[in-house]
C-alpha cells in the first residue's frame, strides 16, 4: 500500500455521479431508467454558441491563453454583469476557470487551513464540505430548514462566526433544495458582517438566472460594502446548457484576483481556448434560448411538486429557483439512502438521497426536474406504484 497524505482521507465525493453510473449500468442490462438524479439541463447548447467554438478552432485558436481568461471574455463578463445586475466590475477582477468547482476549490484553499473555520450550507452542494475538510479547516454547517423555504437565517449565520471563521459560503438559488434567500436575510447578513471584517464570503450564484414567480435574484455584487471580501461564483453551465464545456468564472476582490490567477497557473494553466470564444457568444448573443429553458423548467416545477405531493408519505414545498425539488419523505418510514436505492433498483427511477448533501439532508430526496414533463409524470407514477407494492422497511 502506497502511503498517501492524510488529507486524501478527507475528500468526499458527489453522489450524483455514483447514482448516474449505477443507472447507466442498469440501462446496459436492459432496464428502463428515468434519471431525475443528475443536475444538468436536458437542452442542447444553442447553435450560435457551438458555431463560435468551431469558428475559433478554424481561425487557429489552438494554443495557450492568459491564465485568467482571454481579455475579450473577461470584458464580456463585465458587460453582462452590468446588463443584468447594474454593477460595474473591472475585467481585471474576473478570473475564468474550467467550471464552478474550480472557484470553490481556490476560495476554500485560499482561506482554509488547520485552526480556521468555514461556514457552508447544509443541505448543500457536497463539494463545499469535502474541500473544506481537505483544506484542514473545520467545516461548520449552516442548517437550511424546510420551514424557512430552505433559506438561511442571517441571525443564525452571524451567531456561528468566531475569531477562527475565515469564509462563509452561501448558495442562492440553491442546490439541492431550490431554496432562494430573501433580500431581507441578505440585508441582515451584510449588515452583521460589518462587525467581522476578517470574514470573506463566497456567493455561489450559478443558478442566478433561474428563479420563478417573479422572484428577483439578489446578488451579493449589489452590495458595494462587500466588494473587498466577496468572491462571486458564476458560469455558463446551467444558464446556457454548457455543463460539458467546463467554463466558469469568478469575480474576486481586487487584492485576490492575482492570487486566484496564480493558483490557475499552478493548477490548469488556462481554460480551453475555443470554449472561451463560445462563452463570449453566449453572453453577447441572443438570450431567447435562456428564457425558453427557464420557462420550461417553471412548468416542470409545477408538475413535479404537484405530483410528488400526491405520493403517500411525501411532502414537497415549491422551490424558488434552480431545477431541483427536495421533498420530505419521512412519512414513508424509510431513510433517505434506503429509499434512493429502492427507487432505482425496483422502480427504475434515479434520484439522490438528501444525505448526499449533508447530515441535515436526512429525510429528503433530491429530484432534478431537468427532464421532460412526460418522464416526470411517468417517474412519479412508478414511485407511487413501487411504494404501494410492498412493505416499507427501515434500514439498520
């Protein structure tokens, strides 16, 4: 056995990919699987974006680029933020990276070390806690509660800050819950942070253009007093159906953009050149495809919430954003992981246990409604039949 660094034992995983692999294995055996587990849009990348990447390759953009992204793309990000949020952001503060996870990794490793604490949402994207532990910092969960619409309480978050706190991670709209933090709570958090100048904030806003029922997206970029401590995480994966392109960006405080660029140089050199030109086309080109996709998700959200609430033992609040439903399944008598396994193996429906997103996810499942209305209805019908067919057993 080769001796590994102890920190390797601290790395977690993203269970959605494990469930996807099992679902694909069952499909290879001939089983019909409806996948409501993986979190990616089921839409094609718009044609004008694809064509921009092809043109870039044909024009000879085959080599290395600046580690923080080509200037044209960083300028396009700056212009897009001004158009959408009304904020002025210097392109020099923008660092383009191969996907949102890279920004998470950079931010957490920049602030996390033994003896420090990092606050993160629970239930929340599992990579937050995984990388916090990998950094050597203590992971301090922010409990997101169903009765609050899976929003955080600013008072509770501020109460968790200690002299050891270095970073707070927030995510709105959120994965896995679909929760959206109201502006009033953001206001309270920002006001309270004035008492804690040593604490940075990473705001994961990758689903920022996916809110429903007229809910505005509240970006931390709209708070000038946060400029010297805010790391904004965003990208193209969800908004433009570009998950496989591996293209994201962060807006860093002026003093940290250079450090993030240095991490990029040490880590991945630069982002794929042609993908960056595709990113420009996405931001500067027609946006109608984004509107159509979000409208489709809004209709699917209505369907899946209605259908899930008809399953005995389930109750599901309406998510305010993203494309996830997070029903409470405690009424079934099964724990989350047992029900995840039962639904995949017996009903042919792939979903994700709430415990994959933190210990406060017990009693919940994550459903991705990035699938057709027909498949959503069929999946819920299978679940209802599966649960009615046999006794409900708790696992040990």
